[in-house]
């Protein structure tokens, strides 16, 4: 049973850009699929915050399995497929993107069928970066064994207090060492100008996406976290392309117009919250509906900002790619993570923070080392920790989540920040 | 005469509780019935018993609000609040803040922190597991071959301290079976089960200041309160009607809303 909440579309203004979003995502999937089937271009799989610009410069069509994992979760196919991977020795306690995706492959299922794909595109090469977690490598190695395809990547640093030059040097050396393998499969040499172009487009995409997210600093917020998780698709799968830049120009303009006109994503915004951690993909719509029902806008998140890469610089491609990959929130230690959250709490003027403690994603769960308690104590910010998971709905209790969220909003009502209004039966 | 009473119904997993307060907020009556499989029918029975006990007509109710897991399903309710809010409000009818309210119910356990002004500042619910709840005790009673209602008397005969896990109900159940095979006494295992509940609850959140225990488990298994007091090294207060405290709290919320 899902969380009961009204349909979030009721009373909410649809973004006009959504139609364009659907078009370019469909074209992306069709393009990778056509390349894989027709052998018209080399196909690579890449981790979502991996060094995709190298692949773009070498003419690869790129597929992002984490995006596929999210689609498996959102379509709730994941819950049918994970068991196949568990039976193969992939624990229910590891990343449920991995287990739902591998299980889907073994079951011959994919939500990409709605885009006309019969299966995930077969990779000629798989390129990972462990800047987010180790699971991505293990995930790719399953397919590497399955298809006899090379699995290459960057073994990155994690839990960094500061990103020092020696960290960047080490990643640059790894990126340079990857190039011959990427060239061999692509059948062409890496062209410096093409790499600069890809990095320039990634940076533009990043800047525009950040503008979109920052628009929700306005009151009322024109974009919620739940909508942003959908609209971030091109920032993940089309980073380094002109299509992504064009899309975010359009979206940023629309959001700016909304903010300027005082139009919010919700009909009424009593409270503003920040979301830390992964989405609960199988309950995205239900949670969006519940927060809308409570007139509470989730205005910003760590997750959607994970595809903002301020360091990218086309004048120094590899070095800036290395730095960008290390500066990511997920690759940092508790202290810089806390500073980041404090800055976001202030910038977006939120009334509270919801931490999603995702059972199978410890690297993207920030409630496990006392962070919520420290924020509550040091900033006086109300915090809520929700137990759940990105894809494994067995780890998520609808009733507990609803009670926790409603109780949290009641707490905000009681703190004198808004007129108390009971939740109607 | 204008309607002047406020009723609260707490739709719990095991029992449905009801409380009635008058226009001045004074507690008039309470009632507890088994929830069973029909939440609506249980609520109707609880309200019927409540009004009969108070000798108050249904028409004298200014409002009836619901709380608990079935709060949204209740068609007879005019409004609702979460059990988190209701238990805090209920406890505040008996004690002044700052308080830490420890509510142990049939399906969940909660820790609710209330500041000196009576405002809720934090809460924590148990994870998706029965450990630390009444359901855990029911499972342990099953393993020890006694009815849940007989568990307190059994535990009273304990002479040896045994440590049981508090992570997972199934794991602990298996642990109990192994200990029975080793010849451990049911009385000692019963007491160990209560200690396991306390351990689990204290893992959820730091418990500070004046601690108030509420909920059905607290009402029917007073050993939990004693063990909780021992564990934190301070007296744990229990309000009158600890099982109906959520129903009382939501009745108080209904009255507060009516008075603007």
C-alpha cells in the first residue's frame, strides 16, 4: 500500500519544459539503442558522475545504468527483479540500483520498453569512477564478465577534508592512463579540441542546472525536489552535449519566469524543507503528494545538486575534471558535508531538513554519524530521519513514513512558524 | 445545550482507545476496546463505550478527532493528529516540559522530545521492525508458551539475569529457543525480553531530563518502566491512563482547535 496523499498534480502548475524533457530523454535512449544494435558508434556505460567527457570526445554513445536503476525503482519493477541478483550472491544489503538492474537484466525486463527498447544497450566498454561508491565497479564488472567487455575506471579518493593538489594529480594520472583503452575501443585518437568542447558543454550544463535549482530560493519555490529529480535527467545522461545545454536554458528561463511572477510549484507553501539523501524512487509520486497535501515544499536537496560541477574548466580539461570529481559532496568527509548543508539551509531558508537514511546506500545517507543531531544542536534546525531505500521498498514503511512526515510538519506548526492547521481526516 | 465535550480516538494496532474531555479540558472518561480487523467498527465501539461510561449523548460532542495508525481511515472523525503529537499533548496534561516521552505501543515505539515551553522539538520512531514494541513481547510470550497477559507474572519470578538481543524479533526468538534448550528458566527469559525492549528503545534516541512513559505496553507491563528507570538511573514518570494518553492528547488538540 502506498502512502495516501492527493495527486500532486492537482492544483499544481505543470512545467511547460516537461514535454521537451520527454523528447530529449526518448531521443537519448533511442540513440544509444540504435548504436548498440546497428554498431554505428561505440557504446560505453558510464557512472553518473564519472569522466563522461572523455567518452563524448571519442564519439561514444553513452548509457548510464544509475539512470536505469532509478527508472526501475520509479516503475517499481525493481521489486520484482532484485531477488534474481540476490540469488546470484549480490547481497540485499548492497546497492539496490545494482541488484535491481542486474536482476532486471537476468529477467529480461526493462522500463525502457516504453521508449521502444527491448533490453539495455550492450556496452563495448564500461567506465566507472569510485568517487561515489565501490558498488559501481562491482556492478560494471558483472556486465564486463557477461559481455566480455573491458571495464576501466578511476579508483578515487573518498572522505576528503580538502581537495589538495596531490589528490587532483593522482586522478589526472588515472584519467590519462585510461585514454589508450578508450581510444582502442573507439577506434580513434582523443582530440584535444573535442575534449575541451565536451568539458565546456558539461560546464554550461552544470551552470544552467544550478540556476534551475537555485530558482527555488524564491518564495514560493517554483521547483520542488520531486520535480527536480525528474528534470535532472539530461544533467545525468546528456552532460557534455548541446542538447542538455539547450534544455536547461529553456527550463531555467521558465523557472525564472515562475519565480518572478511569484508562482510556486505548490498552490500554497507554508513550510520549506531540504531533502538529504537518495529519493525513494518507488514512492516519489506518493511523497510528492503527501508534502503537497501538507502545503510543505521540499525546495532543495543534496541529491539534485550532485550534478553541479563548479570546477570544470575547458581551458584545463583533465585537471578540472579530476577536481570536479573530487569536490563532490559524496566524496567528502563529515566536516565539509556539514558546512555544505549549513550553507544550503541558509541559502534556501528552510524550516527543516529531512534525512533519508537509505538502507542500501550508506554513501548517500548522511544520518549515520550524528549529522542531524549536530545540525539541530548547532543551527536549531528541526530534523527528521526517514528510514527507507532508493529502490528496495521492503525497507520502507508507508505508514511510518507518513506518520513521521505528518508529525514533523505538526512540529513545525507548533513552533509558531505557521498557524496550526490540523490534518483533516 | 450547546455541544461542549471533545472526544479523541486512538486507533492502535492492538487496541482502540477513546478519551472524553469537557469544555474546560478535564478528563471525563476513557475506554479501550480491541481493534481487530475493522478499524471503523472498533472506533464506533470505543466511542459508544466512552459516551455510555460518561453518560453523555453523542450530540453533546463538539468535536471528535482521531490519532494512531488508523486515524485517516476513521470516517466519524472531524480531524486528526499523529500519535506523535497526541502523546506529547497527552503527557503535557500531567507534566510540565521539558520532557522526553517514551511511548511503547503494540507496533511501534516512539521517543518524543518536548521543550520547556511545551513545544515538540524532535521525535524518533522505531525502524521497520517489531523489536522494542508490544509485538516483540507477544512473540516472546509465544516462544515461552504463555499468554501475553501472563508475561508480567512470569517475569516476576526471575532470579537470573540473561541478556537477549534487541536487533531483530526473529533473531531474538531463535535465541530464546536456544536458551530454552540450554535449560534456562522461562521466568528469567521473560524478564530478559522486557530488558530487550528497554535496550532497543534506548538505542533510538538519547533520553534526557524528565522521562514520561506512555502506551499500552507501559500500562500492562509495568516491569518495562522499572527496567527503564534502572537503565537511565532516574525515575520514569507514568501518567494516569498511560494507554489512553494518545486519545486524551488528540481530544486536547480538538479542543484547542475549537478555541482557536
